[in-house]
């Protein structure tokens, strides 16, 4: 059985976006493409309707490129358990109210017992300072928080 990954919106955006003039962002885009080309088949990949909604916004040409990358990926629906956990993250102010979608991404991956949540959002998701509080809230509700990480963390030594 393969480990599972929830692909958060920022991952898809970095995968398909035009090269950034910012050197750090450009490097992150490149590592995202390398991960996609060389590592994705080692995992079961999942998204949610929230990811589809978010990547459908903005420039129509870019949105179409982002949507095309999702072809064949399994979709995890939002349900009451997801909503309750997301609200807990928000009410306990681990994730700010302006980042409600981020709380839902974490909650979806957690409720569905996904192994990894892959993201470039290091402000509200893959943030070491938030991890212990997200973990505690998840455990109190009987869930195990997935590993919240960037593509850099999911390469093997051979890569």
C-alpha cells in the first residue's frame, strides 16, 4: 500500500505556473516539477472540491492548465467531521479566520487519514510553530495530523 498525499492548491499552482522572476519561488517551482515527474507515482494522490474551486479562479488559461493536472486524481469530499475539525482550528486561533480555506485543507487531510499534506503554504499550513497545536486539536478529536510538508521533504536520498 502506497502512502497517501493530499495536494493543496499552492502545490498545483507551483507545478503549472509560469516561471517566477523571484529566485526562491522559481527554485520551488522547479523542485515541484521534479517531484511531480519523479516521485508522484510512489504515492496515492488526493485533492478536494476546495482545491478545484481555488485553482479554477484567476486567469482562464492558467486555470485550465491547473485543472488539467488534476485529471484522474481522487477527490475527498467535505463532510460534517471535516467542518467540525476546521472550525476547531479556527476557533482556537491556530489558523486565522482569514485563512479558513487553509483550515479546511488541513482538516480534510486529517479526517481522511492522509499520510502527507503537500503544500507551499508555509504561513498557515506547513509551519512548525503551528504543528503542535494542530496535532493536539486533531488528537483530542481522535485523529492523527498528517505530515504537513513541502516537496523538498518528500524526495529520497537517490533523488
